[in-house]
C-alpha cells in the first residue's frame, strides 16, 4: 500500500473522529463532563459545569456570589433592593366617573368600580411601587399613586415598613418624590441618558396587585411615545414587559440592573397586561428629581401660546415648520411681545420647532424669567421678537 493511500485513510479517520466528537458534544454534552470538570477562571478556585440541566456552580472566594446564573438574575438582584412598595391611608370616598357605570362600558370593559370598592378596607392600602433614586431615602413614584394619600408608608424589599412623606410633585409628568425616614436604603444606579434602543431587553420590577415584589421581562418596543394624552409632557418608553396595577411607580431596568424608566401606565381594556406598557424615561426622571431636590418644585418656562399643528394638506406650503399659534393668553409674555393667532412658529431660543408638542417641551425647558428670541412667519414676512419667559402655572 502506498504512502498516498495511507495518508488518505488517516485523513478520513481524523475527519470522521472530529465529526463524531462534534456531534456527540452537541447532542450529549454531559458525556464529556469529566473532561471539563475543573477549570481555572481568573481568581476562582474551581468551576464545575453541568450542561445537561444548565446549572453551573462555582467554588469562589468568600466575597463573591457563589452561583453563576443565567438570564437576568444579576440585573434583578442588583435593582430589587431599591424598589419599594407604597401603602397609604386615604380619607376620601372612592369616586368614579359616570362613564364607568354606563351599561355599554360594562359590556366591553373591566369593572374597575366593583374591584376598587371591594378592596376599600380600613388601614393602610396597597397603592403601587416606588424606586429609591438618591441616598438619604428619596423615593420616586407616580403622582397618581400618592395623589389622594393622607399618610404614607413604604415597605422595603425585605418587608420592613417605614413612614414616608411627600417632598415634591409634578402632575404634568405624573411623578412625585417621597422621603423615607430610613436613609440607609440602597439607591438604584441610573443608566446613561439616551442609551435606550428598540429591542433592548428590560425588566419591570414592582408590586402588582399587592402580591409582593415581582420581576417581569420584556423588550423595549418603542421610544419617544408622545401622543397618548396621559400627561402634559410625554416621552414614554413602550415595553411588552408585564406591567399590572400596582406596578405603577416601579422600576424599568436594563440588563445591567440600571434604571431606565419609571413604570406608569398600560394600554388595556381589562385592567390586566396585554403587552403594551409605558414608562417615563430616565431623562425626565432626572429632570424632575433635580428640580424638586434643588428648588422644592418643578419650574418650567411659559410664554402663553397655545400651539397647534398645521394639517397635512397645508404643512408643505409654509416651509419647514408645522406649527402655528392657535391662541395667545391675554397679558402673557407672548401677548406683550405682539404674537398673534395664525402666526407660524419657526423657532424659539434657536431651537427649530417640529410640531406643537415639541414647542411646548422646548418652552418648558427654558429657564423662567430669562429672555430669548421667538422667530415667526406672518404672511410672507419672517419676523423675530424678543420674549420674556415666565414660570408655567401648576396644573393638577
């Protein structure tokens, strides 16, 4: 037999053996457990792998977590101690809009009134969730969670209850800041602003239906949702992570356990989750928190213009802007500057205006009592007027 024939047989045997090992390691990995029973990983002593049941145990140093876990357990473990349960006493009688008692409504929608009425008991009642956002025991939650409360308690992740008081509110974003008497509660880590992408995995942490702290998982379905008409200033993150009654005010975190939003609302005809939930993004949370802690309130700019969007039929005929002045509040900064209904809004403070909501947000972010320029189009003429920014009135 020639060397060429022997070499060919050898190559075929090697190829067959490698292929067989690959197939077996894929389909029957536990057969090879003894081969990789002990590995050195960094400063770890020993690592024991069990592929069959996907459990991995590590013998590590005393200061390290002894269990390596799949999924988002590390993110949950990181964030959960900073998520609390909010309870309150309310001395008001539950009132419902007449619409909820309409027979037509009851045929197609969930009977909220009976549920709320049956859950009305004396003492502290479960309201929702909150997130410890700053050292010293500062907790962020939704305004609607604590709106009717006369006394507040916060239940920590371990079950211990602490009294809490309201530090500040912002009804126009549905946010509120509380302070817990215990300042040793760990505060959550904030994610970097503007780092959220559609498709990112997220966890929703809260206390749905008062059953206890619960974690659900989903993805970011959309960002910058601003047409829900829930709040004056909207910029929601949409997620399919399960958010149910009681989750309001809880945390929406990324895969590292960092806060990216405060859970606030769901779209549902039954009161239960159908995969369309909304959270207030970290940028808004940071803005409101900073304002309340530094100033005791949320102050925003105001010029007294009610803007409106130009219909699609005419939007292309007025240039880049899509917004006009519907009305001007008498004696407001815009009124004193000579702004007229019908003027096309081009820019304010050098910010090009995209639509009416963008105009309101841009004005709100301007410092009250400052001076700026408002550029308008009136007929065929482009004009620029100086305008004083006043402080936006509080709307509850």
